[in-house]
C-alpha cells in the first residue's frame, strides 16, 4: 500500500476512532450524574496514560529497532517480551502488596494502577505492528478498545438508569479495564501471528537489546514523559486550581478537542517506518511534505469542528456542560499546530536517533503552559487553561520550525508554505467520492 493510500485509510480510521471516543465520553458524562465522578474517571485515564507513555519510550525502542534492523526481529521481540511482561507483573504485584499492607489509596489511583499494565501490553503490541509497518492491523487494533467499551456501555446506559451512582462509577471503571485487557490480548496475538515464521514468543535476555532498551528507550521515555506533561499540563492545573464541577467542563473540552489530535495523528503514524528507515535527505523531504499536509488537514478539520461541535457538545453531553464550548474553541488552534510539531519531534527521535532533543523541546512547551496557567487560571478559570495550552503549542511550533530549518540548512517555508501540488491528493479524493455518489 503506497503512502497516499495508507494515509487516506488511516485518516478515515482516525475519524471513526475519534467519533467512537467522543461517543464514549458523551455516554459517561450523561451516565455519571456527579460531574466530579466524570472528572475522576477522566483523571484516572490520564494517570494510566502517563505511566503508559513513560514505558512506551522503552517499547518505542522495539519499534525503532524493527524498522532499522528487521533481520533482528527475534532478538528484539524476545527482549521486549521479557521487559514488558516483567514490568507489568511487578506493577500488579507492587500495587496488590501495598493494598494488603494497609496503604490507603484513592479509588481513582487503584483503578489506574491496575489498568496501567494492560496499557503497557497493548502499547507494546501496537509498537510491534508499527515497527513492522502493519498499518491496517494497527488501525483495527487501535479501534478495538473504544468500540468494545461502547458496545458494553451502551446497553447498560439505556437500561440501567436507576443504578446507584457509586455502582455506575464502578461499572465504568470495570468496563474500561476489561475492554483494555481484551484489546491488549488481541494486539499481542495478532502481532505474534504476523511474525509467526520467527521465534518471537519466548522471553530472552539479549545484552545488545537490553542496552538499546535503556540507552535509546530510556531517553525516549523521559521525552515521552515530558511530552505528556506538556500535553496534560493545563488539564492537571485546572483540576488542581478549579472546583471539580467547573473543572469537569474543561475535561469535556479536552475530550472534544482530542478528536482533532487523533485525526491529525494519522500522518505521524503512517510516516513512522519511512522516516525511521530512510536516509536523512529523504527523511527531511518526508518531514517537510508531511508537515504541510498535517497543517492543511488539521486546519480544515478544525474549521469544521468549530462550526459543528459547539451544538454537538450540548446535544451529546447535556446542557450542564455548556461552559465547555469556549475552552474547546480556544484549544483548537493550538492543536492545529501541534500536529506538524509532532512530526518534527518524530524526525528528531527516529531519523536522528536523538530522543534527548525532544526533552528540551517539549520541556520548553510544558514550562510555558505551566507559567501561563499559574498566571491566568485564578482570573480566567477554564479559559485561562485553554489559552495556556494554545499559546504554548503556538510558541513551540515556531521554535521547532526555526530549529529544523537551521539544523538541516533548508528553507523555512518548506514546512508550512502550502503549494498547489499539496492540494492534489485531496481534490482527487473529492472527485473520486463525487463520481461514486453521482
């Protein structure tokens, strides 16, 4: 499958995935009567994703190694099995022992810690698929958990409206954990089956891959941790500084705006293997082209979302979340430029092999986000958090572009100045759809 076709398929998969995720958010918002419970459920997800993102740096090494050296697939994955399943077991064991010894943990943290290893395994399976350039399977697996969550949650939502609030939150957490476990198991089974001709099942220590896991993966994990801090800083600050009922509105704004980020991430996903395995000159050209397309596609989608989503938020989540609309609209411009920024960060990590560089880049953005939140949240509440996010992404985008052009001695406009040929694929898709409809 060529890059254009793969990008198109992935783009539509991302739209589908984003709509399902949006529907799940709407159902939980309506089913959980207490807005604080809805906020806690979302917070548990961010805790799990933070841990998963950190470990994802280590598993990112396995995707990187598979792309760079496919002939070493057995050694890479045998080491990956040992690392991922070993660390998952240790986290489950540590959490269980802490509870047995009487350590008092809030329920939101208990669920997050028990679900986190499932996300480790799921992330590892998707990394194998990404490193093997199995984009079709990667798209399907990424859609598995939210689709299963929707299928299990919707009947209970329709029939169980009299369930006590505490049970509703418990069911929501259980559904989340069970569907994540199924998706994780499916990701690993499919990944192993696709590589069945090689001995990828055993757990085996290999010194070279162990060193790669911690030398490359260790820095990438720190970079990922800084990235998630950058991405979630405004949400965490709002939760800490704003009353729960009001902060829950911001959680809805974040969930709605993530539709744009998920859709624009299709390019990052598709170009991963090409960018990682290509020569530097080719990787520069891929990054420049993909950056322009990310800016164009995310900008077009953002315009549509700005027109359509304000009434959809009220219709889907209920009138009590109407105050999520303005933060949502303010978040959109920042996420438009976040898409091409992620491609530049991927160039640094995968083409240059320097995950250390992304720590500084994301750290700068996170610091800007934090400082603006401190300054604006007391006076502007939710709008202050949204402004902090958008300004931090905007400043970072400018800095990343300047760095890329200077480092590669390439024209700055190659990353953002749209050309006539950039519109050709979209026009062809539109013409194809129009002909079929006609």
